[in-house]
């Protein structure tokens, strides 16, 4: 029983160190919303994440139904928010593709679509 406090301390230290390592920057919400239809074309895509991002290794790309890139310039990152400007968008379906590196060095990626017009 005299080793019990050492075991508890060791297990506690392990659990405290493991918790931050499990964090990943996941998409929390987007503008326009994931899977939405919007009447008016947005001038930018804005994504919010659950963790802070590393700007140099995070990006958004937006493509039209033909696969052509319609985003303009590099993504701008402000902690948990990432945005990219868009060229003028005619009615149609668009694919948003994102790749991020959180400040805790975990990479995540995903994609979603939205539609402009009725």
C-alpha cells in the first residue's frame, strides 16, 4: 500500500498529459452553412474551428461544379476562424475543401457543399 500514492500520481500525470494530445481542430460551423442553399452569392467563405489554427499550414479552396477554383487569394486565419474571398459566383453548386493544422500540430481536413440560387 505504500506505493499506492506513487501509482496514483503516475496515472494522474499520464491522464493530464494525454488530454491535450487528443484535441483536433474540427469544423464547428461555416458561413454559408454546410449543405445550405443561399439566394445571394457570398463574397467570402468563413469557417470556425474548435481549436486555434496554424496560419501557415491552413487553407480553404472553393471549386465550382466543373472543378475550377473560384476562391481568390490565400486563406486568412485569426485563431479559430479562417476565411477566403470568392470571385463573383453565378448560380450553381460549390465545393468547399479545407485543410488545417491546429496549434497542437494535429492535421484535419474536410469538405462540404453549398448552393447559390434556387
